[in-house]
């Protein structure tokens, strides 16, 4: 590895000198993000508005409503928590220019996601004071947010510098909190619930928006894992058995919190979903996250939702929007005009 390469503490390179690239993967993630561009208003909400206010036959059940509201409550504030983390702490320390270019793109996507929840609240006529306070009032949501905030508090300190082995460990520890746990685990029970609903042709507009968010988050997570792996590669002394164990413990704890959140969102189970199946899914994705950052898997659970990976793979479609429209039209349930 060339001496010049350093993704953090870029006192050896100029943060404004983007060419020649040192980390081509950061560029690939940037281009993927741009190719996946979307806005919430492109998704019609008429069917959702009708279903949301419908009474009697075919109306949403109390269980379905709870699940939807819980997920809107979690995601509406989690998206801006993520955006704040990028802008207020990660950006300052990741000094490599092409990685910063990606972070700017990611910050924009988080703004699109924040905007999505504003659009959903407006369209469905939800009470913003209820939805945007759920991260304080609903314990299973609050515990997830508190866990991430606590896990990432050291680098929020304006005096924090990545100048010692211990501080670089803290930085990587916090990056695991942001990328692997928040975006890679805490979003996924929600994705599975909302996309199961879409598969049943219920709340199809909200479901499509969750589909695009999932596609974006897949890239955020891939960037985060590449960033973590690069810092470890460039600073191998930080990757001690004790440090790895701390990360593993945090991931385990996050799986428990995510399963508790699923149980609380969906206490009785609906649409073939119940806590057991979601637990299996969360364990499966936690194993994949562990392996992605060079740690051994913990659970060995199978993926009960292979269709979730198919949704992520949609991003490989060149003409994503056309493909999507055709698919839904074939199903005869989306009036796209
Ligand atoms: Mn997001
Ligand atoms: Fe994200």
C-alpha cells in the first residue's frame, strides 16, 4: 500500500485534490447513488390515502395501522439523526476527497428520506406531534435511538480528533454505530414489515417509497463498511481482539433491540410475519454485516425473506422506473399516469 493513502487524518493529502482517486470504491458508491435518484412526489399516494381512511371491509386492521405508525415513527426521526451524524461528525474526520464527495451525496439522500416522511405525514393527514415524538414516547423506538446516540457520543465532541490508537478505535466504533447498526440493522425489521405490506398490495405508495429507501440504504451501508475496512487496513494496530469483541457485543445488543422493536410493532403477527420470523431475518442480516467487516457470523440463521434481496437487486436494472411501472401494471394495481 502506498504511504500516501490515508482515508482519515488527511494531513498527508490535500482534501481538495480529488484526482487521482485513491479509493475507487468511494467513486462507485457515489455513481450508484446518483443513478438511483428519486423523489417522494414521483410516487402517487392516492391508493394509500383511500386505504388509510377506509372503514369496514378491506380497511386496515388495528394491527396493520400500529405497524405502519410504528415504522413511520421510527424512520421519520432516524433519517435526520443519520443526516446529522454525517454532517456534524463523520464528514469532519473523513478527509479523503472522494469519500467526502460520497458523504455529500449520502447527506442529500438522507434529506430525500426525511422529505419522504414529511410527504407521507401530509398525504395521510397524520398528526406530526404524534409521529415525530415517537422516538421519545415509544420505549422500543427510544431504546434504539438512545443506543445509537450513546454509542456515537464520543465523536460528537467538537474537540475529538482521530489522533491516537484509542481515538481511531473510538471513531471506528462510532462508524459501526452509524452505518452497521443504525442503517444496517435498525432499519431492517421495518423494511421487512413495510415491504411485506407492499407485497400484499396494501399501502402501495408508502411501500414503494420504502423500497427506494432500502435501495439507497444498501449503498450507504456498503460505503460505511468499505470505510470501516479501509480505516482498519490502514491502522491495523486498532483491530485488537478486545476491540473486535466490543463491536460484536454492540451488534448482539442491537439485534436484541431490533427484535424487541419488531415485537412491539407487531405484537400479534400479521401477513405471515411474526416476531420469530423477523428475529431470524434480523439475525441473518446481522451475520452478513459482521462478515462484511471481517468478523465471524454469530447466528447462522437462514434468510426467511429471499424476496428482500430481490428488491435490493432492482438497483441493477438500468431503467429502474420503467421496469417498476411495468411490473406493477402487470399486477394491475397501480394507476401510473
Ligand atoms: Mn436514509
Ligand atoms: Fe442512510
